[in-house]
């Protein structure tokens, strides 16, 4: 291949890549985690979970990393308040999913869920009560109890991270309630007299 044909091929590839980028951005596509995907529509936010809650820590860390929204320590004056209607740390579940031929547990199903809503400082509901529920299966082996406990903790951590991502997506999709604008009545103007 000659040098001029190599340059031509590179030029075509560059134009194609540029064209694809323009098309993807025009349809609203953003890479996960890019600034365009989780920009929150409010300047300040309060998270209604205890400060020591692992989910609260994850949410606050994510919101602070975005940089456009400040997490505040009180509800007063916050543009948005995430009200948690049930604490996910208290609603973690572990149910038997299957038994082996000897009637012993072979597999569990782990569950993790949250129910929350978002209101603004005036009490307007920005996001109706929303439930996000996640489940993960985990096999069980009596001869590896410690390893299985470690795996279970890792699965709950994975579900917590997934919850943070899903909550952030819902927060980013909120359309704030705009205050009603008062419009002054229009006074009709009499037509000008024809000039002579």
C-alpha cells in the first residue's frame, strides 16, 4: 500500500469516527459515568439516610464526584430531599432458593430493596414513591462457610453499588417543578387614526 493510500484510508476512518460520534451525541447517547449521564437538576440535595449508612456514603460520594450538586447536612433549604421510606439495610433478605437431594440448602436468594421519593423545598413531589428491588442467587456449601459469608457480603456490596447507579439515573431524570409565572394582562391598543 502506498503512503498516499494509507493517508486516504486514515482520513476516511477519521471522518467515519467523527460521523459516528456526532450521530451518537445527537440521539442523546452518553457513556456511562460521563458528566452528561447523571447531571442532577438541583444545586443542593439532602439524603435522608443515617450518615453511617453504606448506601448514603455511596450516594454522597457519587453526587460529590459529579460536582454540580452539593450534598447538605439538613433538609432546610435543600433544593431536593431524598426521603427514604424504608431503610434498605433493614430490608435485606436471604431466602432458601433450592435444596439438594438430602434436603439441605443448596442455594439462597439474597434480596436488597429501597423505597424512596424526592421532594423539593416547597414540599412538591419531584419523584413519586419508587421501589428498587434487586436479587442475587448464591450457592451454599457447608464445608466452605467462611468463604460463602465473604461471597455473600460481596454480593450485598455489589447490589448496593447497583442501587446507587439506579437511584442516580432516576434523580437525573427528574424535571424540577417550575414556579408559576405571573403574566401581566395585555392592554389592547387602539388603532392609529389614518393620516391625511
